[in-house]
């Protein structure tokens, strides 16, 4: 049987260390292999010129429709993304679908140029949490009321920083149930 | 189990329907969408929703007109209006028409999730309030405690004494004597009257259902437990917890109850931590618990926890002087409810009422008055309006005739319902546990 693989697709981003960290975190949480694809550029039509942001739902459709062999696709981008109903989003996923997306645009800790190790560590931690969060949505997990669970809704940076990279006990059980179904 | 909240999103713009639908689904809600007010109104004819999120500006029937129609059909419907073109006028109009909120698209991520969560938190409180109100109504269905007999005056005195304390009270008495009403009275007179009165009947539900209702459960505790649920023990905290027909509690529930009473703590099903509770405990039973202990059917340690103060309600046959006042009270209450003009009980009918032994006690008396009002054609209740059983002579001495009469009556009903326990218990207006106990006692099986 072909092993199930999660593919990370860097979109307009070339941070190899970050991609490796995400891949390591995914294989820690999920029982899948993970590979990092080549950096891709987003088609210009996915930009909403009026808002100056990229349309997250359309990016997901773009990722899901592409000819890939992996059973889950996680897009990671530096671009600012939105959904029609929200001013901005940190990430977006197809609930029980194939594709998930995370934007690092609003996750940085300090004005650009501040690359101090502590700032970098906080930034990477936020990205990892959002990646696990969005990928878990593709396995049917919904938002969790436990603020420490990675599936807690992240509405601003304080929420992201307050939660761990772990699924809580109940979300772990539900993820296991979902994986057994598939 | 608490159901999943259902939301209907109504917007003519596809991208809004998709993105708002996805957003809410990720929060665990069940979401349906409609592309117009017309189609939403059609859906509302066959489906019910806990919340409608409706766009103001739509072709055809617009959002405000839809709001007006929906509120006209059901004023309790919760509606949030949304618009990309906010104006103070339309906001004011939406609120006047009964919308709960008015939001501008696109939303701030912080606001929409919190708004929906707040709405459903209030909705849950409303549901719990309704549930408890219903329980209270059921409790009070037999009317207030009425009586001038020496036995009842002594009882009222005792109730006054125990109400001011926080002691556990065990209320004993035959079926239909008004044990729930008395428990409610004690709660109302106590310092916990601002808290809730939560009652559970241990004879009415299966062990597993009772367990999840009592203790609640955590998300994921079992298949289908998508959200955590508060148990009645938690809801009762701060108020009074009433254990009705506690003699029917299963051995496992008896152990669970003992732990709650001893430690004032419990753990939700699937929970990892203990929750502390603070409520007063009142319990009631129509069983002889001391006999049940001897027979090994009731835990002695639980009995000692419950039997701190015992209050016994005498059967109606032992306080016949209270029957006229009770009968008049039920006549007043029921004639208003049934819209009947009958306003008096004739002296002849009253003689029958006082002479009868009332094995079903106050509840049976209430039923007899209701029947008389339904079948009676005159302005006063006549003997012929009363149930036929009241016209049968009391032959043997009271104690023996009561038992044999009850035995015969239950046997007849069991035959009538082909030994279907649920239907027979329903017909006799007693719970299944009590019926099983009576079958055993009278060796009917």
C-alpha cells in the first residue's frame, strides 16, 4: 500500500528551515510521512486588488485541484490572506477536505528586520500551531473550547500564544477516530 | 444529549455563503445556507434553526422584510442581520424588528465567533431555564400543601423548622401524597430559594440515561459526545437537588450518590477532574428503606446520609378532614384550566369524596375532580360525575381492603395492557420502578 503523504507547498516563500520545522511537527503529531515541495508562485488572479489581499478559499481550491499524489496538501505563504466574510485570516482549511493553508503574514513578532533568536522562536512556534490547527480541520476536527488545545480558535496573537502545539485529550481521541475511518 | 446548534445563513452572494458557512462549521455548528429570503422562508416551513444570519440587501424579499415575517411567525427566533453597507437607519430598523445584533461585512475575526458563542450561551441558559421551569410546573401540579388536620399542622411546623437549615431531608409518604410539592415548599422557604430547584426521578429513567443526565459528560466521552454537557448536579449547584423516588436508584447509582453526598464532589463522564458542588439535598421515597436495606436492595450508608431529618406525609385516608378543602382547591384550579362553569361540589358528592379511602392520595383526588368537571353537565359536581370506584362500598377493614383493592386493580390493569409495564405504569400514573415493586409485593408475576 502506498504510504499516505502530507505535502507542504511553499507559496511565495523560501524559508527552508521553517518548512523543515513544519514537516517535523506534522510527522510528530500525525502518523504520516511529510514532504516539502518546491516553492510555487500564486496565480495573479487569486489576488483581490480591491482588498490588496489573497483569497484564501480560492487558494485552497487551487491547491486541492492541482495534480498531486499526496492525500493532504498544506500551503504555507507569506502573503496576507482573507475570506469574503473576514477582514483577514491566519489560515484556512477545507473541513474534512484535502487542502489547508497558513499565512505567516500576521504571525511575526516584531517589525521586519528583527531576527533575534527569541523573536524567531516565537514566530516559528505560532506557525507550527497554525499548521497543525489547519491540517487537523481537514480531518474533521472543529474548534475546541480548551484554550490550551491547538484546536482552540485563534482570533488574535494572544490566543495563538496561549495555546500549545498539542491536541487536547479529547481532540486526540477524535483525530484517532477520524484516522481509523479513513 | 444536547443537540448541535443549527444556523441558517441567508445571503445572495455565493462567496459569503461559502466562507461564513465554513467559518461556522469549523466552530462545530451545523450550517445550512439559502441564496434568497424566499428560499430561506421555504426552508423554515420544514426545518428549525437556532440562529438565522441574514443579509440586509438581497434582490426580491430583502433581509428586513424577511426578519419581519420570521418574527411574525415565531417571535422567539434569533436573528442576526449583516450588511456590507451599514447605515444607522437600517441598524435601528433591524433592532426594532427584533434582530439580536447587526454586523458589518467583512467581520473582524474576533467579533463574529464571540458573537455567535454569546448568542448560544444565552440560548443554553434559556433552555435550562425552560427545563427547570417545566420541572417546577410538574412539581407543583398537585397543588400547594393544603390541610388543617392535626397531622398536617404538625408537618407544617416541622417544615418551617427544617427550611431554615441546610440539612438533608428525607420525605416519606405513599404515592400521590405530594412529596415533590413539599420538597419545593422547603426549597422556596430556604436561604437557597434564589438558586435552582432541580429534581430527578430515579424511577423514571434507565441507569445510563440517569448517569449522563446527573453527571454530564465531557466532549468525546463517548461516540456522539461532540460537546461537553453540564449535568443536573452542576446545574443544581447553589440551589436544591431533589432526589425523587431515591429508593429506586440502582446499586451503582447509589454508590455514585453516596460519593457526591460525602465528598460534595463529582466527576463528569469522561472527565479527568473532580467538580465541587454546593447544594442542599432533599430526597423522597414511597418505599420502606429500612426494609429495603434488610433485603439488600438499598445501601445502609446512603440511608444514613439521607435520613438526617425525616418528614412523613400522612396518606389522605388518615386526614379525611382535609379532603373538602383540597377538593375545593382542585375544583377552582381545574375549572379555570378546563374553562368549565361548574363551581360547587354538591354536599352528596362531597360525602362520597370524604368517605373514599384514596389509595392514590391527593393525586387521585385531583384526577377525580378533573373527571367530574369533564363529564359533569351541571353547575355543581354531582355524585354520578365521580369515578365509579367511589361508589363501591368499603367492605373490609381499611388496611386489608386497601391492599386487596390495590392488588386487584393493578392485576386488572396489567391484564388490560397485556403486561406491558410501561403502558400499565402510565395508566396507573406511577413510575415503572414502583409498579415492579408492587408486582413483587403482591406476588402478581
